[in-house]
C-alpha cells in the first residue's frame, strides 16, 4: 500500500494522509513477525489506514477533522503499545509511526479548535474538549515511545 502524493493546497485533510503514512510504517514494522499479536496490530493499522485515506479526501468539517484526529491518536497509541513486540530492526519504523501519528493528531487539533470556535455553540465546546483529549492521548503515546527508546540510566 502506497500513499499517493497530495497537493497541500487542495481541499481535504492532508494531515489524515500523514496518519495513513504512519499506519503504513507500522504495518511494515509488523511484517514477517509471525506472531499473532503483531498480525492483529498489522490488521488494525491497515483498517486505520483505510479510514484515514477516506478522510484525507473529505471536506474539512469539524466532524471530519475530529474523526481524523481520533484515528491518528488511536494509531499513535497502537504503535506505542506494541513497540516492545516488534523486532529490533523494525523498532525505528514503529517509533516513527508513533511520532508521525502524534504530530498529525496535534496538527488536526489546531484546525479542529479553529473550526469549533466558529460554531459558537455547545457542540463547538465539545469538539474543543475532544480535540484536547486526542492531543493528550497522542502525547502520552509519544512519551511512552520515547521512554522505551531511552536507555536506562545507571
């Protein structure tokens, strides 16, 4: 599965494309592992990739931005939680997937909050809280990944 290059100036949600790329990195990190857990992770990453590719071409409404951010945060968490299971030579790819998905989540959060503020309604306030929650989950995944990658101090 290969992401097609998309022009950042076109309408749509390019950050969702970054999330789909992160899913591809995670899928590649789980290849040929032969372990049931990593096969499930690969399947989940494939599912998230497909959802994000659809969202990438969607109109950037508050709802589609929120859905994209949630999927990217899910992907960051999936990668971080399964990082210890991937083979050592695939660790950089899985860690990159976490960071890329986390960055996409935060970028989507900026757009989502701006769109939600324009709503000027309880729905807008809910979307802002949702945005901050997904950003928190993505940051937690990044912190978990960084902790895993940092050698213990003696």
